[in-house]
């Protein structure tokens, strides 16, 4: 091929190369646009998924949180609920949700697991949408009735360690009974004497007590009770007394053998109830009280001061411990006039079966709930400085 032919051929091929190059550039540009578009779509989808998951998570959290609260705080109308034998917590949750007592059976099941709750019993229960999951759980643990019964107008759940003044507040809040009406019954000597005549083993020592604020303080057992408008307040209070008598009946002989009175046992149990949390600590604390009594020392329980002051304080001053009251166990030896609250069966049994020790002092770290014991005042002061004073 000569030069002219070569140039001619090259000149013919040049447009083809340019066209191919142009097409290649166009393909590259299109591919780049497509890649950018894909990236944008992926980003949009990812963002959409993140937003969806976030919204779903927040919605579930809000739903879960709201389901831990009463379904309707203003609705105290009772609903009869049947829990069949062999029902799991999941089954019970579904029954309660279907009965419109709680918002979510699933959340109830989680609540039960999170709080390690068990011993739910079969039976018929009366519950209301204004009840908390904790109240419902305690109700299920206390047991229902074997047969359906007339629907109550309200449920009264008395927490362990409640004073008569606090119980009166519950009645005022949950029922048509006003606080003043409840407290008036607690001061009614005629009503008390009637109860003492029916339950002498339980109430004789309370009748003999002096300087008491309420003779029935400590004798209204902490449990869940049905309230009926058609029944008298006296009838419901008697149910509480009957429940205490049932708990105390197996102990009367042992109380006599220990040369104690029911009033003394319930007083020590009411202090133990508030001073300790675990069964182990309550048994140790009960023995500390006995050790102090044996050595003729005052019990020096802060619970007695708070009851005497009729108020709640985290830390007491030296002036507080000198308050002029028969309930002040800092300045008065022995157990004082009587109980300071309604103790649980566990605290009562701790007093009847304390854990042997030779401690004279104890203190609790309120931030951890741990109780520290000491045999000497010097050791007690050291513990107080380390676990109480230095943490203020």
C-alpha cells in the first residue's frame, strides 16, 4: 500500500474511530449516571429503612411504656376475670387484655418475667382498669375465689408496712369512704371493744396498751380486699382483722412460751418491716432488737421517730430524736405503746424466729439497701462514716 492509499484509508477510518469513541464516552456517561442513580436509590431506601425502624422502635417503646401503666386510671369499675388452672403468665396476660383490664397481654408477660413474679393462682378475680400491673400481680398471687361472686365496687390493696393513716388515704382515694370517716372508726372504742370481744387472743394485749394513737394499728393485715358500697366499713375492717388473726393463730402458743405479747410481736415486726428488706436481714434485725432489750438499751429505731413526728424524712437530726412522744424509742426503752404499721407475715415470722447474733447496732445504706451490723459503738460509728456520712 502506497502513502496515498494509506492516507485515504486512514481518513476513512478516522470518523469510525471518533464515532466509536463518542459511543464509548456516551456509554460511560450513561453508566455513571445509572450508578449514581442506583446509589441515590440505595441511600433513599436505607434512609427510609432507618426512619421506619426508628419510628417503629419509638412507637413500640411508647406502647410498652404506656402498657406498664393502668389501662384507664379513672375507671374503677370491676370486671370479673377467670384464670383457669394451668394458665401461664402469657395466657393470663391474654385473658386480662381480652377482659379490658390491661392494655397489652404481651407487656404483662414481659413485666412478670422482668420482676421474677410467680405463684399465680387459678380462680375468679375482680379487677379494674385503674389497677397497676403490680396490684394485679399481687392479686393473682393472693388467690381468687372458687366461684364467681358479686362484682365489688372497688379493690383496696394495702401494701405491706402501711400505717393506718396511709390506709385511710387509700380508702379516700379508691372508695366513697372519706379519710376522716375511716380514722373516726379507728378511734371508736366501742368498735374496738367489739372486735376485742370476738378476737381476744389477737386483741387483748392491744386493749391493755396505753398511750396508743390507734388501737388497731398493726392489726389491719396488708392484702387486697373487695369493697362493696352496700356493706359497712366496719365489715371490711373486720375482714382485715380476721386476716391478721389467721396469720397469728399458729403463733399464739409460741408467743406465750417466749413470754411476749401479741402487741410486742407486732410492734417489733412493724419496725423490722421498715428497717430490713430481705428475709435474711429482717431476721438479723429482729435479733438486734432482742439483744438491745436484753441489755436494757433503747431500740433507737428511726421508724419510731418518723411515726412520732407524723412525717417522712430521709435523715433525722439530733433534735428529732428528742421529740416528746411515747412512740420515741430513742428516749423510751422497750417496744413503746404499739405497732407503727401493718407488718407482713415475713416480718412477723422474723420476730418469732430471729437469726441468732450478738450485734447491738445496724444501719442501712439507702442507696444500695445493704445493711451493716456492729457489735460495738465504735465499729458502728466507723460504718456510719463510711456508708452514710461520706455519701451525703
